[in-house]
C-alpha cells in the first residue's frame, strides 16, 4: 500500500539501467498466464504453480533454473524462494509466497518477500511491516514503465547480491530511497512549520487589534486561520506535483508585477484561492474548480487578515516542493501526521510507527471478501491525520468496481476530538483521491470533531455493514 521507493529515484535508475534487448518480448510470459489470474480461475493455476514460477523468475527475470545446473537461484521445494543454491550451498534470501491475502505478516528471516496472488505481485522488505510494499498489478504490469520498473527491482542482477554478505542493488536502492525521503521530509517539514508559526504570530497580532465578534479567543482563531492557509498551500503543492495545476501557480503569483496598478502579493494569492473555488478564465491556464471547505469563502482569512510579502514568499517556498517525485504516499502521510499537535522540533523519522498501524485496516477489510460499497460504512473513531481512512479508500478502490467519488461520498466517516485533526483528515482524503476525482463535499459532513453527532446518523440504517477501524 505504501510504496518502498521514491519515484524520482526510480526514474533516475531507469534512465541508466541496461535492459536486455528482448525485454518487451518477455511480456508474453505474463500474457500466457494472465487469463488465470482471477479468483474463479486461480484454482486451475494451483497445479501449475511451479511451472508459472519457473517461467516468471527464470525466463523473464533471469534467475538460474533449479533443473540441471550446478548452481541455481530459484528453489521450488519445500518453500519457493530465491537465493544462492548449489552443492553444499543453501542460502535463501527471498521468500516467495503464493497467498490470496494481502498484506500478511512478514517472515523476518528473509531479506525480501515476493507475494503473488490473483491481483498482482508485491515486493516487500523483510524488516518492514507488510503495509509497505511495491505492487505490480497483473492488469497493468506489462505497460512499458511498469514493466521496466518491475524488471529493475526484481531481476537477478538487482534483487540478489553477487555474493553472500554483500548488499543487492535493490537493497541499496531501498536504503537510498529511505535517506532521500527522510531528508526531503525534514526540509518540507521545517519550511511548513516555520511558516505556520510565523503566520500564527502575525495573525494573533492583527486579530488582537481587530474587532472579531462572536469568535473564539484570538489565539485559537489565529491558529485556525494560519493552519487553513497552510492547508490551502499544501493542497496546491500536491496538485502541482501531479500536474493537476500549473507547475508555478504560486510562484508566478508571487513574481507577478502589474505596471499599471501596484498591489501586494497577497491579493494575487487570494485571486488563486477564489479561482480554485469559483473558476477564473483570466489565468493563462484554466484552473479546475475545487468545491471544498479548504477554499470556501472565509470572512476572517480572505477579508480581515492581510499577509505581507515576506510571509507570501515563505508560502511560495512550500509550493516549490515536488512531493510526488520525492515523497511516497507513506512519507506524505508521515509529514501530515507530524504536523499535528503536540509540536515537534523535527518530523517523525520515516517510516514512523503510526503508519505501521495502518496494516490492521487491510486485515479488517479482508474479513469481508465481497464488500458491497452500496451498503458499507468505514468509520474511524479517532482519525488523527486520516491515514487509516486513506488506506481503506485505496483498498476499496482496488478491490471493488466502485469509483473514487462514490467511495468518498458514501463510505468514509471519521471523528476526532481535535478540530485540527478533522481538518487534516479531510485534506488527506481529498488529496488521496485527487488524481481520481475532484474533492467531494460530502467529507465536510462525514468527518466531525463531535463524536456524538456522527454516532446519531452512523447506525441509523441497520442494513449497512459498519467496519470500525479503531475501537
């Protein structure tokens, strides 16, 4: 569910890796077996598992065959595995699991685990929770980029070391990816937290001198508006990374100079927020409309508060991060979780322990193999940064025939006693689904910080299956 490798690092390795000349022809091996990768026909595949594994690992990925050689790398009995085998030599390094359930507990005696089922093939690290994996679905693994990535990570030259005690290229790639993500995570976290704290201080000063009737204390109000502005920028940063918004939307707004009428940068930023909320044809590229509470009109933030050019510059620095290429889904969720109170001097080291708890979500959902999204409620009683609901969303998207919009609109619910966590959960879910659908307004009604309100409507329909992620 959470990828093992940063996209930018994979792209860099793919550009220099020497592939075999017949790489594309080897896809025929997958095509030969692809018709049997369904729940109904999987039973027909079982008697031919060893033949399939031999075709996949020997003919496609280049491992030494166990038949007729003095040394070999593929072992089929008693446990299918990859490693270094021969006369007096038996060192399995990669366990091969044929397992219809995903994910399951890892065997830490192995360096890697390759899990295969009717959905696809998954590469897991032996020392990481199974929620962290690189997945290749049978439905699209033969597409060029996926096929090259599949070969890069799992072929004999990379997944196994040259000798015992050495590190394989895939393991080195994994360690490099961890270092890269932790460094990038530290950079973006530092920029976000520094900017948030300065915004909060500035907003407290401005609001203390303004008349704000029927509002919470100035400190709480300043905190809320500073966070809302940060969430808007993070939303734009994420959308820019996925090319759903112009890549320099915030940067161009900061650099824009009107020779006929001088105006502060903050006015340009507010024009972007308004354009994302209501549409604006005056931009160079037509902006999509995102009808969600993040960009909803806010009298305090949009009218009463002014953000100076220096703070606008710091917001621009956040928007320069390319989170898609440099942060996996897991690292992104680690960032959001680290931004919740209590304050931290540095982000949680990736992968943080909190992400490991998301593995329980898969186990809860797998108890119900034939989920009917028309009669399903996924409920997280303490949603925090929304990671568990994000995992449930991707699971339903992959294992049902429903659309992302339907799942978001009808299936996902959560509560939290901290309103900041509620706002963070909605942001996380909106961004998780952003490449599949526009943000759905239903989340504003489904994610609450008053648990008793949610309970009133959650169980009023006895015909729905309610799966609680935390009790």
